[in-house]
C-alpha cells in the first residue's frame, strides 16, 4: 500500500506543470541617464518625489535605508543596489550626496520578476539638481 501511494505521488509530481523560472536573467552592461529618486515616495506617491522640492526627504530616506532608484529619461525605474566599489547598501555617503541629481551612470543591469536592478560601476556624469521643482511646490518633506 505504501509503495503504491509513493508511485501515485511521484506520478502526480511529474505531471504538474513546471514552476516559472524566477531566477535573475543575464547581466547586461548599460548606461542610464536620469534623476536619482527616493523610491518610497516616488512609488507610493506619498510626496512629490522629484527634484529640488524633494531633496531633503530623499536624503533622509536614503540615510534610513530606503532604496535609491534612478528614474531614466524614458520613465523606466532602476533600483540601485550598489554604487561603484561600495560593498555596503545604498545608504552611503556617495548616494546621499547626489540625491535628486541628474546623473549618467554605467553599470550592470539585472532583471528579475519584472524589477530592474542596477549595480552602478561608475557615475559618468553628475549635473547636480536640474529639476527645480521647489519653485512650483516649495520645499517638502511634509507634502503639499
């Protein structure tokens, strides 16, 4: 009886469809141009999360460990996992100093489950804060 139950279980397991492969895809070298943003405020729309109006909140979130992202010119969001040779998380001085800046970065792109992750190998250009949103929205971090 036990043997037939094992055979039935084995037959059922082999007849189930395979689970989708959720492993990371191939690593691709990319260059991304866009604005460094506070991922939490941008995705949740809690605050206006762009430019000079959001700079201070973006700094606070990065210091607190919220992932930093790059919103590319085409609207694509890249979650930054590492910057240059930093083996720590992204709440490091290099990322905090350039919050809300328009940057061009080179790095390794890894996609998994529809999310684009970026391992930045070089900040090729840093134009500073060019999105002067404080003229329209004032200075946040407490919302509009």
